[in-house]
C-alpha cells in the first residue's frame, strides 16, 4: 500500500449518479492546495477498516496511460472532529459517512464551491460498511472522473486567461484552428497540414502537435486507423536525433480510446505511449481527433511529454487541459455540424 502524503495547505456532469448543488459565490475564498491533492474526511476506525481501505485504493489508483505507476491523487486524511477552518478550503474533498441511524441506502452527492471557489466536495453516505464498499466499487470510475474533470477545468480556465498568444496565432493562421497554447511552449515548427510547438526543455519537456488531413469516411475513427495516421504523420514531421530515427507509437501497449466532448462537439480520445524508433526516448501521449466539417477534414490535436526520470502526471494533465480549449471553424449551421460529428464518432466506437 502506498503511503499517504501530507496535504499541502496553501466538469463534466455525472448527474445520473450524483445529485448536485452548485452554489458558486464570488465572496468565497479561492480553494487552496495544488492540483490533484485530495482530502478524505472519515471516521478513523472506518478509514482503517476495509471500507476506508477500499476508498483509499480507488483514489490512490494509477493514472492510466503513463509508463510508470503514479497515483491519481495525492491523498491526506482527517477525522470529522478536526475537519474545520482551513481544511474546508481544500480544493478536492471526499466526506464519507457510515451510519445506520441516518441512512437507509448508499448514495453520493457532490457540491461545487461549497466553502471555496474552484472546490468540489463529494459526500458518500451509507448505512453500513458493506454497502459503502459495494457502492464505491460500483462507482469508482465516476468518483475519480469527478475530481479529474474538475482539475482539468480549473487548469483550462487558467490557460484561457494566460496563454502564448503569438504561438496560438501562428496555429490559427496556419491551420485555422483556435487553441490556447500554454505560455511555456514557445518554439514551433510549421509544415503542410502540420503544426508543432514545444518548451524544448531537456527535462520536463512538453510538446503539442496539431495535424489535419481530408475526411473520407467513418472508418477514419478507429483506433487502428488513427494510430496508422499518427505514425505516418510523426515519421514525416518528427525526426529523432540519430540519423534515420523518428517518433512512433509504442507497439507493446495498444492505446486506450474513448469519446470526449470538446467545445460541445464529440471527438475521439487516444491515450498511449510514444517512442523514438532508432533512439532511446519515449513517454506518454493523449490526443483528441474530431471533424472540421467546414473544411471537410479530420483534425488531431496531441500532447506528449518527455521526462525519463521524473513524474509525468501533472505535466501531462496541464497539456491535456489545453486540448479542451480547441475550437473548430464555425459553420452557419453549428447544430448540424455537432450532430453529424456525434453520429460519426459514436458509430466508430460501437
């Protein structure tokens, strides 16, 4: 079991499973802590018992798509009688209550901005330990997603307020795609149908690439096709250091795929590992692919990092949040564009 670290004191809706109270208040303080820190409030005996250990394992599970083990969150714990004052401003909080006198069935609710702006508080109630365990296991993906989505949204808002306007304009001028490029990414390269930008750092390197190609049919939105297209584009545009080397997709691990929504439109997400063929380099990547119907083309926006001896979770998630700032060119009938894109992507993952 991984050791719990001390908390530094400084979303897409899932309403089918949660009831939500959104009480944003401009008079509230800003939530404290750094990204992906999470505080659990639970009775000490239950926290050390199987019910608490089950919750711990869910919140401490590995981030998908990384080459090494890294937990989803940096966890801290406090008993209910100590949960007061500064603890209530923490940005991500889980409050777990197990009490047969108060509850008849297991249920979750979440609130945004309960005690601080930018905060998400998840409350899990259950009548007994057994029902608590079963319930959190049944909803483990949605529990993690709630907090990850909130962190991505907070990072996205930050990037939208402060981003590299020059590089973002270069992208818009070259490929007619709006995106807020993080300020650290200053170098860029342009070629036909392709745009690359990077912080060009020796350590903690972060890169974003954008490429576009003609849309032909719905078979475009399959994992095999997107990987094949990725490898061909990267081989042509991303050479490695040694002569003849180039970036490709690591074949030993098939990328995960899912459907996400960006700017109200559906797109295919791939999450996998890249490598430089002919060199000893690699790392994680995440990409979003969607249709630009105005120009009858497919657009892929990808983020990847290189940090061989360090943690990659936060480096990746900063770039991942930037992918959600992408906006395709707008047509006169935006409703029709959205519906067509939704059908194409959904059909491809059935």
